[in-house]
C-alpha cells in the first residue's frame, strides 16, 4: 500500500529517493515525505507534502538537502487524515530518530498513552509516531538494540525504514506481514517496499523474511530475526529491467499493460506447456503422489484476484473433476474452514503480499493443508510461505487496476487445471492435444482484440455519459462479467454491477431503463440461445445493450445492439480475449471522463493492511 524507500551510499541521497518515490506512486497514496541526514550528521532535513510527490519535489528544489543517508515515503491514510503533519517520516522528541512505516500498529493507543504519561509529546494523529518515541525511550547508545526493543512492543503489521543522527552510517529495515526488500548496489544499498523502486540502480535483491530486520552499514547488510538471531541472507537476481516499468509511449501505464496482454499469455505458457500437453512448473514442489491425495481444493483471494479464482473453479472442476470452493480471503480467515491434509489451498494474489490472502494461507497451513500460491512477485511473502508457487511471469504492473496480471492468472490456472487433470487421468488424450494447441493460439486471439481498440474507443465515447451499467455473463464468462464491472467502477467511478445472466429476472431487471446500459457477453457458448433471450428481455425495457460477440456471429442480427466482435475461440478459452475487450472498454470510458486511470482515488495497488 504505502511506498517505502531508504538509501545509504556514496551518492547524494535526495535525487535517488525522489526518483524512487515517483516509481512507487502506482501503489496509491495521499501524502509524501522525505528525511535526509545532512553531511555534517548534526541535522536532518524533513520535507513533507499533503498531496503528490511532484509537490514534494518542488519544495525540495528550493533547498536541496545534502547527505548520503535518507528515507522517503508515500502514505495511504489509515490512522489520521492525509495532512502534512500526519505524513511520514515521523520523529521522536529529540528530532534525531526518523521512521517511515507501512502497516498498522494495532496497540498504538495504549502505547501512546503510556509514552505520554512518561513525558513524550506527540504531534500527529498517526499510529506510526509511537515507533520513534519507543526507540527514543529504549536508546542506550545502541540504535539496533533500541529498535529491537521498540518492535517487541508492537502488535500489528509493519514494514519500516529507520535512521538516526546517533549513528549516521546505519540504515535499519524491519518487516512483519508487510513487504520489504534490500537492493544491493556498488557501494550503495536501498531499502524498499517494492523492487520497482530500485530496479534502475540494481537487480540484486536481498529478501527480508517474515519477522526479520536488516542493519545496513557501509560494510553491507546484516539480517537477523527480531529477537537478534543472525539469518543467512537470501539474494535473488531480478530478471526484468527498468524499461518494463515505464510507459513506453503510452499515455497511461494501464494502456501499456493492457496492450501487453498477448505477450503476457505467451510468457505464462512459455517453457511450461509441451506440444504433447505436459505441464511443468519450476517452483511447484507438490509431487504427483501428493496431487493424487487431494480430495478438494479451496481458493482464497481478494478483488480482481478473487474473480480470477472464480474462473479457476470453472477450469479445474471441468478438467480435473475435483470440487473447488472459492472464498474471499477476508471471510476465510475469520471462520472455521473445513480443511485437512487432503485439501489443496490456492492463494491468488498479484503482489503476493495481500494481507487477507496471506493470513488465509497461513491458517490453511496451520490446519495441515498443502498451499500453492499464484503470484507475480518473486520472493513475496506468499511465495516464501507456501509449499509451492506458480509465478505469473507478467513483469511489473504499475497501474493500480490489475489488467495483464488478471490475464496471466487465468493462463496459469488453465495450466494448473491440466496438470491436476493429467495426474488424475481425467483428460482424454485427444482433448489434451486440442486444448494445448488452442492455448498456444491464444496470444494471437488477444492480439486481434487489441487491434480492435479504435472501435472499442469509439463505443466508449458514446457510453461514457451514462452513470450506471450492468454486466451479464453465463457459465465460464460469468466471472468475466464481474471483472468487467469491477474494472469500470474502479477507474471511471461509475456504478457497475456484474450478474449471472440467468439471475436478471430475479431482481436486477427492475433497475433497467433507457438510462441503464447492459454489457452482455454473448460469445459462442452452449448457453448462447439463453443469453440472446436475456438480451431481448433487456431491450424490452428500453435499456441500451453493448454485446460482445464472436466474429461472424449472426445471433443478434436484427436487434438494436452495439456489437463488439472478438475472435471466435472455444467457450472454455474465451475468458481471456473477452476480458481484454472489457478492459479496453473500461479504460477508454475512464479516459473519456478524464479520470486518473493509473491512480484511481481511494485505491492502492497492494493492500497490505486489513
């Protein structure tokens, strides 16, 4: 959610921190701040903004701080309004300790009362401010020890970067249920909430594990548990480069990422699906014997990932004939799920850091289930805490509203369905060959959809004036209707609802009139005739209809509908090209309305707090 960047090295810290904060804007935020320890180590320059990073940059240009140690932060408000005072960094009574924090300190109120009784003075409404005061309270000449003692008193979630005038060559990071990594450069080090922030400077990343902290000095980083036990560092090499995290000529990151959908499907399949239909995952971990013991599958996710999981239910049950339940992770973690060693739990998360989904897979493992996570981020918390992981290989996604990663999730779920079905001998050889060939042709079908962008844009101009939308789909495209509605409401701030088309007459049809358009997914399917009947019901209520149809289809001939054609593929594989068309429609509607497409209001890319 919030963005964290810290720097210690031989170069001036301020420009590096500001450039990194710009790359972290996609996470969603409402205020920003930076603290730089000046070269004399006797003064810390703190500059904050209650708006965007650009405002912060303007203020810094008036009096650019010097120094080689600093931290920067983009804040998404949880405790306290988005004001300059509440923006991070926060400090102690002496003004020497600086802290930035992503997460929530659940017991901050009692800690604050206790500290105030001992004479500490607070200036903000935030939960974070208790941390520098706790460090001040515990400081006896050893900053690392004081940080350790302070963290021991906290309940909740956090990723932090900390420095102090007491030790001008020390940068400290710590994490608990929130992402944090260390970038290792040439005589310089970075602490960040996201690899995207540091990728222009280094591709060598040290992963900070759950409940660990890192102390960075000019001699390098040392990792330990919060209790002080040394931990062997785990270092990975990032495969993508900075160009993948830039717009590449597009107006918005979201437009760029939608247009990467064809490549995304190819990357998800590459090296994993042989021409004979054999599926291989490099970090899967579960053996064929373990997969055979699986009696049922439960999928946990949130937001767009939840709709990907709903699609996964259709895919896996169809191919492998194993019962699948899909549940919002936020609900799963607070009830008593029926799980044992014969249950496979799939965690679906783009970031691998989604708080509710991470908590759900932890509960599943506690109950004895095998856990596989499907995520885009190598070394994320979910990846590290699962029995196995399926990486999306989608590259960085900067736009807050997930697009190409949703497509990658679906592609990976097709592969997983084939893998489980093959082990259980549930998929006939002839169907396997047909499915394999069709999957390998999907990138071409997606490319065809992208080529139709001008027609979709023209239609979006017509419909951008409406305030309400209904999306309807049937079968495997019902989750696509849900996702299409979500995309529209996320980035254009219009009211949109997704429904199974057969449910239309059970209530939602009461909403329809000439001012309430319906987007119908009417591509080739075994229930297409029923969908046509649903469209006729909509038209009878004078509601405008946009229909997604297979190229060359005549089923809506004679009806007053606005048709969008997509390549004719099998119903089973149609969700991928269909959702790309819906993503484009949502994007063009939002752009037509002048909305902030990449950073929609009130939203964050990675929700790492409840």
